[in-house]
C-alpha cells in the first residue's frame, strides 16, 4: 500500500510539473499582441476594444446597377432650357406658358415607393435597392399619381 501511495504521489508531481512547464501566457507580454493573432482575409483588420480585439471587415456596397432615364417634356417654341450657375432652368418668353406633363417610364424591375423621388428596384442578384430619381431643371418636379411618376414643369 505504501508503494502505491508513493507511485501515485510521483505521478501527480510529474503531471503538475508538465502542466507548469508547457503553460505559456501572453497576458503580460510587452510584445505587440496583434502579431500573435491569426491572419485575416484581405480588407479585414483587428480593432482593439476594452478587453481584447474584434475583427472589422468592410461591408460590400452594392452599387445601383439600375439606371432610370427621364425624358423632359417637349418645350413649346417660346420656351428653352437655360444653363445657369445655380442649375438648369426652363425659361419662356411668355409667362405662364403651359408645358406638357410627361410620364416617367420605370424599368420593369422598379416600383414606386412611399418616399418622394425614390423607387425600389431589384438589382442583378435580386435584392431590393432604393434608387433616387434623376434631378430635374429648376421649375420642374415629380408628381406621383396612381403609382406613376410624372414630370411637371412650370415656366419662369
């Protein structure tokens, strides 16, 4: 029995000595701890926060692959489109000249939204994206009637 207790004590001391010899901690090292972390995919990086590091990767931005072409109304002969420093404007020689209203033809993948001057479209990977309507000359604007956009212009 005495031999068994001695053998058991020797085994316990040997295991304890092995654990102490192989355990290594970098908790108090002066070395740059970021070097000790595994490498990350391209574009990702470690960001230090209280208590450690987090991985930050850029989120891919889906570009609007949908283009919306808006046709301006055909201007009467006494009106023209003038370019000025503040932007394009419609100018008519006769005040209050009626200018026709034109419907905006949206791509088949787009629908109107509750937000003014925006449409919701499906991109190439069938995800919904918000696409703004193109800017218009000063004096023109979009109106939404019965789920269709129209370009309405008033002469200056």
